[in-house]
């Protein structure tokens, strides 16, 4: 099982920015799809954005033009730059490690993002 450690969450005002980071253990990072999901209270977990090993990105329509996922394979790290944050984006943000050769995913412990004035 891969260990995922997220950081970068916190309290930010509407319109502000945060950068989340997720560091993965192991040696297969460059071969997997990495993603960020979020779950607000009382709601289902949803995809925010993900990036394949080849650099292809998929994102939720609601974050288009405001959020950007990136990865640094040398550091086993995936980032989520979040700009122009909205109060409704308050949620726990989770890092996801998806192996293309296995149905099993790994998840981080989550980092809280609160958007409030």
C-alpha cells in the first residue's frame, strides 16, 4: 500500500488561493494517475482534477480556469493550485493514487480547505 501525505489546506477568504501538495511513497509514482477529490459535509466525494502519467488532465467543469493540477515525478509529488476560491468549495480535499493495472486505489488522509470571510 502506498502512503500519501497531503498538506497545504487551511482557511482562505473568498477569491483567495491555496496550493495543496501530496507526496507519495514508493517507486511507481511516475506510472500512475494522480488525482484530487473533495468531499463537503453531507455530499459525495467528487473529482476535482486528475493527471495521468503522460500529463493528460481531466477536471470538473466547476474548476475550469481556476484550478491547476501538476506533478513532479522526481519528488513523487502532485500539486493542486487553487485560485479564486469560492465558499462552496469548502471541503476535505483528498489525494488519490490510481494504478492503471489494478482496480485498487490509495487515498490520502485528507486536508481541510475552508473558504470563508
